[in-house]
C-alpha cells in the first residue's frame, strides 16, 4: 500500500505533467455541474502506467489503434446474432458517430441516453457517443418511465438511442421527461430507425480531439439509498481501470475471450468490454444472462475469462454436470461480497480460484482484489497497484490493523457526483469513503464485514449480516439467504435470516433449529439468527445484488413474529 508521502497527488485542474488541457466540450452543462474542486478526492498518479497525454479520446485506444497496427481482422465482439472484427466494429462506430453529429445534432459535451439489454449495438452506440465527444448515460433495460425520467432530467439529456424491443417504456418516458427531445430506435425496422440512418453514412470518422480530463460517462448508481447519484468519469478514467486492475491483477492476454452477465449499463459490466479491447482480445456479448445461458455460452464460444456475481457462480454449481467449461482460466467475482463457501465450492468443482474484488460506480471499477497466487479465501484482497486504501473510524482517523472501521480509498479514479450534496459524504479529507465496513489485517489484506449501514447491533454486539449468510450457505439445505436486523423490544435488534431452500427441502421448525445450531458451530454463537423465515425468492437489483434495504423494510413491517422465531 503506497504511503501518502510517496504518492504523487495532483490538483485535477492540471494533468500529471503540470499542464492543463483545453476542453473540447461545446455543451458545458456537465462540466459546469461537477462538484466544487475543493470537494474532489485527491487523485494519485504514482505509477508510470497512469501518465496520460493532455489530448485523449479513449475510443482511439480501444478500437482505432488495433486497425492502425494491422490487427483489424482480429475478432472483437462475438454474439449469437452478429459478430464483429475490430475493423468492422470501427466502421459501425464511425457510421453511428457520423449520424450523431450530422443528423442528430450531437455536439461535444452533449449527453446521450442509451437503453438496451446487452447486445453488440449497445456496445457500438456507447463507443460512438464517446468518439463523437459526447457523454454516455447508459441505463438498465428493466427501468420504467419514472425511473428513466430521473437521469434524463438530472443530466438534461435531449437525445436517446434505444433498442426497439424496449420502446414502450421509452415512449412513456417522453411524457414525464420534457428535457428529452428525440429518441432513435434500432432493431425497429422503421425508416427513421438507426440502421436506416447509418446505411449511407461514411465508415470514416475522426475522433473528436477531447482532453484526457473531458467527461465521457455519467454512470448513475442503483439508488439503494435515495435518488440515484450521477457519477462523472473522464476519458482517462476509462484507461485507468484497464491499466490498473486489468493490467496488474487480471493479467489477460490477446488470446483471451471474455464473457459476463452484468448489464453493460453497470460499470462492472462495461469493464468486461473495455478490458479485452484494451489489449486487443475478444468478448462475448450475452443478451440472455441466466446461469444456464452463461454456461452454454462458455461452452459454445470457449470463453476463457468470466465476469459475474457470486450468486451466479453459486447457481452454476448445480448445473455443471455434462457441461464442458474447461476453456475457463480466470473467473472474476464482484458486485457483492463473495462468501467463502461459494469460493470453496467453485474451486472444488472447477479447480479455479474466484478472483474477488470490490469496486464502485464512483470509482468506476475494482480497486481492491488479488491475483490468483495471492488470494486469501474470504478476503477481498489488497489495493490494486496505484490505489491506496485504509480503515478509518467515524471521525476519519486511521485505525490500526485488526480494527473494524470504514473503508477509505484513493487512486487515479475517484468520486465526482453530478450536482449532488452527497459528494461531501463520499469524499472526506481527500479520500473516497465507500460506505463499506472492513478490517485490514497485519499483512495488508482487506476483509469485508458489511455495508456500513447494514451492520446489525444486537444487545451491544456489532454483527455483520454477511458473516451469518456465509455460515448459513455452508448448510446443504440453503440455496440462498439474506440476513438483516429486525426490531426487537428486548435486544433493540435481532439477527433475522430470510432463507431460500434447496430444491426438495421443506421449511420446518425442526430445520429452523438445525440451521441455528449450524450457525453457532460455524461462527461466534452470539451471531446466530434468532429468527429465520423461509421464502421462495430474495429481492435483488438488476445487477443481481441482494436488496438488504428491502429485507430490512420487510423485517420492520412485520407485526408478528415469524413461525421460525426462536428465543
């Protein structure tokens, strides 16, 4: 972990070499609504790979350079419907960029909403907006009109590009989002559809000469703690996550074929696109992303690197029989905490160590992880080279190893919210305070405890719900579970578990007692769930994360003890 004294920390108004690049943005709305400079985190550029030139359009790095270097015919995007080489993707991106600028009026700095499931056109439009100097605002395909209207109004978005299959909610959005002036659909077959517009567009387009610190992405958070926050990222940030995590931890090569299930509107998901393009590798884009679909695609396309959430790996375990996924050589797990039982089960079944990692939309991608040879099962890992991390108390003071506290991190990427007072909470004393509770051990490994607002305080004990979840998951009767605090008159709060049982298992009072005793044997007995409720499914976000806040609301609303409550 780099020390503050040795790190090169720069005012974001200047590039690492001390110069200031002139913005290419004509529409300055996004620039004008960055947080005040004094509220930005410290940005650390302590390694040579993070030294970027003053002028940079990241798409030239991800696509154009491979064509220029003679690798244009190498495979890039692979899907069941259509596949593209780097040269073919470049031509498609250029045609879209020409239409954006020449027909749809996009100027540098203009925001464009993207709405689609994972498919090749989603990737192409994403890259085209950035190449044209615009700012991408990608959205999850399941969002409804009310949810879509928020980023449109917040970011003052006038143009949307949308998959025709999702037109119903997009059309409803027009009525509640007056900022939105035009929507262009692809896959619609209409004469004004995107395919028709690009049919006679030139396949040549010179990338807009943007500054490396020009904005190119506003990624909205999932809004689990209030209105979604727009996190603002520069062109150089898109390279930094590749030069940091992908280069130093993942260590892929040009022969690798990536695959993943996270929505491309989610920064974890789009990282699975940027990482292969950073090195000239290829990736499989899946529109259907169930565990069965993922396994079938790994087998069909001989994928070598998989990105998905812990719940998906756990679900795939029961479906491995008869599948040939021997092509896999690396598996990345992120999006939520990785329970050790899932790590152990996947290792036993496949011989592969799941590479855990924590990232955030604010930081763009993973900032703590570990290469396979340095993984400690149960630990998230160490800071990605170029990042620093520490544990602080509620007042922001550093705490010694072995002490539970708040995770603080800084590096070449960091939090800049779009016109949001919550910037003051996320960035404190120059550090990004992620909202996660961690412990750092004497060797510098970071061990996840819980989200800071998910800690259960019962009879004076601090209990991390994830500890209880991990213990429950080692019982063969438990398929999934979520653990939260439930109000209790005597203890203030008790540990309550919501459990999805394995197929064929009946939820009985005897099983409640058995699970409680099992947890007592696995972890400190005071952490055991005093209430257990069997459910058919758990509330989850579109990215597969457990909605613990939804479980807390259910627990708080309960007016009578569940049948599984134990004294």
